[in-house]
């Protein structure tokens, strides 16, 4: 039980045939008060008695609003415990199922339950209980009446669900993406665990690829919970259940309105009676209410009337419930219900309503943790969201306290991610989180360190967004600098990026200490506050969008082709335009991946993004034991193939087929190839098909230098927007284009960030990556060198088709030492040795 108290992601707990005693039960009761994630608790044959049940019921009545199912069968519960539990039923609007079978409950306990259910049935908005099992108790005839009341409860919920299906409704899903990024050892995994309320662990396990965690965040600032509760019957029933609850709430409001009208009539009647009474008193001076005489029956009755008047006029109004941007409207003549009549009852499940009430005010985050290993960076472009929140995480000790090499490495990663966000996610929000704050707290110069970090972040971002002008972030002006920085960031290059600043500490970043949890709550609260401002968070969507999602997922495959997507849309949506809206929306919030940039599979939908993450990173994780089954590789006789991947970055088709399942092999191969993550290699072995993977190539030998003939050097300047994955994709495209246009070419010499290429006998050239520029050096040529650059620009255009219009660069050619001219000018004027 102590473990459950501290665990903020556990959702189901079951124990049976254990005598836990009073102390153990008290711990479970405490769990219900503190744990915000537990959905079901089962203590079967655990010696739970009346005293123990009173402890549990007290928490269900006062504090717990998350538990959906409670199983206390085969215990020692009697009437006293049931009396306390029965008080929970009228007020708890989450608990859906209670099992009290095989206990010691008698007719007296049954009467308590029946009275509570009758009271609860009047309060239809809180009528969540749909299953109450009392078999094998000595309750007597009252059990039949209880079953009748439970039938009414179930019927009311079913009717509300039918109503929700019969009308068009729109509501926001209140969900957004969160990308946790940064270099390795920055503390990304530990930060996510801390946000979920988990404990710090000294054990360091590096992450592979991309790990996704759906979570629910409450607006009260408490630890988040992993959202592992899959829809019982699909996403659409969950969505409609939210409206069914609103419908029940509206019914209750109608009852309140009726009560108020009745009270108003009664008040008017009493006012008339009071006026008549006052007149009678005035006329009859002998009538005294306070003269020391014993009042007559009439005076006592009049005193009762006066008390009624005071009671009515002092009665508080019933609070109105907030609809939270839910909209109802009647169906147009050409629309139909979300579900057909025979489907409605099939999709209804009473627990869905409890789950919907439990999650109604929560925020949904789809958290993706991106590994800090450089080999994965060429892959990330395919998975970065246009919108959402980026938690750029860095180790404060690496930035300011470690060696110069550590500092440079940390700055490189910060540079990369700020570039990537600007490049891929113009509508996103950015939040900097600095871990290992304890290193600074131990020094007297903690304020100087914090200010230095603040200034460092400002300078990095200003360099990447050169249009920004802001004040130096001195301690007394930090908040003003943050506001100025925010304004500049939003307007820079029309690529709007929202900076989430630390308002409490007046900083551009959030310092946290993961060992103690200091600062984690501020990060959590800042994310909760920022979520409603994200793109698509408040977008109103109709129920048929969710039914379309369920129809796609019903195929049971990790992905479906474009034709199948169209067939699903034809069943549930109204035309191509609405289909595109639905796909764009679900892609943006992370429910699916809509593939639009792969010719062979354009329009297909990946329904399980985690499946795609895992499979695309398998070949990149050749040193990771989690992905590579050495016994399987040895049995297939592919040891040399694995060595070829590690040494030369070349993967055989047979090795890829072993790593990927055969049903999805073609899709994954095309996805990797057409996303330019790998490229067909057909230079040295005609019998076996191989693929080159630039992101896992070895570093070039220090002795290898580019050779430049006749000063033929070209500079592709990306102006602070050249991220790691761009160069790797360009290398893939050059290899592909070389094979298609000059099959007799020599095999290129490829290294990480450096390569030597041959375009037949026409050209030999080098490509070299620097932080913001890709340089091309022409070593040999048989045709005018300008044609080599023209062909390269066509290849760069293919890469832009893959990455999007955000890939912008300037092409400048060296015409004399230290003098560059634009490609267009050199070509038109035939400058230098190029033409």
C-alpha cells in the first residue's frame, strides 16, 4: 500500500486471500486520499471488516474522485460498514461498480443501501453507480428493490448516451503534444518521471529512439498520471459519454429550476400569509408573542410560518455547472446520428460515463521523449510536430561547470534543437529546463550562475533568430528581457515560436533539481497553463471525427493505405474536405500520423506511432541490446551483415527483413527510403541489395581533406537553420541520383558529415558539413563546373520536397579568393572558372 501511495501512474491493483488487517486497510484508505491515478481496487478475501470499510468509505466520500471499480467480495463486512459506504452513493459521481458479494450484510444494511439509492436517483447528475453486486448476503426481499433502483440508474445513463448519439455535438479534446528534447544525460527520462510523481533513481539507462507516454494532467497542479486506460469501446463512445454527462447535468438543472419555481410560488403564498398575520396582530392588541405568556396554538403556528419565511429567504441558490465549451445543436436534415440505432446499445458501457466524468476537466499530453544520441537526429524530422510544446532540456553543470568540451557539446545540442524548432515547428511553444540545479545551490555565486545561464539562452536564440533585439538579462531586468525576447521570438521571420518563461523566478528557463523534486511543480504548472494556448487544443470537433478514428483503428493494423482511409471516411464523414480536416487534426495532436510526403504511400495513415518509432529506429540502434537479437542474427547467418552496418553504415536487405516483420517490410523500407533516412546502395555488389544509413557512419579520418581544383568552391548557406538531419538526407539524395543518372559511377566515400562523390566521369566533388553551411569542393571535372552545382541544386530540391518549404538556403560560388557571388549571378555573367 505504501508503494501505491507514492506511485502516481498505477491504475489497477488487485489482492486476494491475504489478511491485511486494520493497519493494511488504513494504508489502502490513505491511498485513496493521495493517489490520483488508481481506477480499480480489488481486495477479495482480505479480512476487510466494518471498521476497515468505514476508513475506505470516508475517503470515497470526502476526497477520492478517481476510483471507478471497488471489489470487496468475500470479506467480513456487515451492516455498520455498509451504512457508511451507502452515504458515498448520493455524492460520488465517479464510482461505477461495487462488489459486496459473500459478506455478512443483513436486511438492515440493505435498507441503508436502498435509502441511499433512492436519494441518489433524485440527484440524477450524480447517478454514476451502474453495478452493485450483493449476492450471497442475507438481505432478504429488499434486494429486489435494490435491483429495480439499479435498473433505473442504468436506464438513465443509457438514455443519456442515446441522446448524445442522436444529436450533433462538438467539443475540444483538450490534448496537445509535448516533445522532451536535449542531449544525452540531460535528465529527460528522469524529468518525465518526476512530472508523473515518480521517485529519482541514480541508475542511468540511455533512451533509444523516441518513447511516447500519453498522460493526463489535472488543473490543480498535482502529479500527472499515465493515461493507460484505453477506450472500452472506442474513442467515439468516450467522446459521447462526455455529452451524456452534460445531458444528465442539464436534467438536474431542470429539476433545480422546477424546485425554484415551486419555492417561488410557496414564497408568494407565505408572503400573503405573513401580511395577513401582521394585519391581524395589529388589530388585536391582546395577542402577544413575547409578553411572558405561554403562546397559544395559533401563535405557535404563526411562529412556525415565520421560521419558514426566514428559511426560504436565506436558502442558497444551487450552483450552475460549467459546460466547458460543449455545444449541442439539432441535426440538419441531411445529417444522421453518430451511431445507427442498432449500434448505440452495443457501444454503451456504464463505466464509460464514470471515466468521462473523471477526466472531464483534465488536460491530455502526448509526451514524446527524443533520445540524445546523435545517430537518431537524422530521423527526427519525420516526427517533429508543427505545434505543441518543446521542453528543451539541458544539464546546468555541463553548460557552466564542466570542461570546455562539455560546454561546447551542450551548446551544440541547444543550437540544434532551437534550429529544428524554428525549421519544423513554426507554431510551437518552447520551454527551457535546466537540470542539476543542486550544483549551483552549493555555491555562493548561485545568482551569477543563474544569470549567466539566462544570458546564454538569450544569446543562442538571438543568433538563430537574428532579427531579435532584447535587453541584457540582468537580474533586476530579467522579466522585461523575457517579455522583449518573447515578442521578438514571435515575430522573427514570421516563424512564430512562443517562449514559455519562468514568471515566478523571472528567468528564460526553469531550474530544477530532480533528486529532490525542487522546481518540478513549477514546470508542471507552466505546462498546464500553456496547454490551452496551443494550436488545436480548443478546436471544436464533432463526434463523427472520433467515429472515423475508431473505424480506421478497427482494422487492427499499425497502418492503413490511402484507399482504406477513403473507405473509412465514406462511412462516417461528409466529403473530402472534412476528411482532410479530421486527418490534420488527429495528426496534430498525436493520435495518428498522416503520411503526405511519400509518393508510394501518400495519404496512408499510421495508427500506431509507437510502432513506427520502434521499427524505424531498430536499424539505427545496432549497438542496443533491446533491439538487436544476436542469437537470431547468428542463426540467420547475418553476422557479417551486422558488422557491415556497424563499420560502414551499409545494411543488407536480408538484415532489414530480419529486423522488420514481413507483413510491413515493404512499407517500412519505402518509408525509410523515401524519407531519405536510408538510400539504395548499388555500387559494389550486384548480387546483394544494400542500403546506406548516413546517420550511423564513422567520423572521417583527420588526414582526409577535401581537394579543390581551380578554387571551385560552392557554399550552401542555411543561415542558422542547418540541422543534423538535413545533411544526411542530402547525402542520401546524392547517392540515389547518382545511381539513377550515372550508374557507371564509382562508389562514394561516405563519413559522418563528410563525403566524396562521383557523377560518372563528369565530376568528382566533396560535400562537407559545418554548423550552418554545406560546402562543396570540386576536385575534377570534364564539363563546365556550373553544371555540377545545377545538378546538386536539383537534388537539394528533392530534399526540400521531403522536408518542406522550411528548408531555405543561399547558394554562393567562390569566384576569387574570399569573394563569393550568387549562383544566379555567376551563371548569368559566366564569372570565374565555373562556366
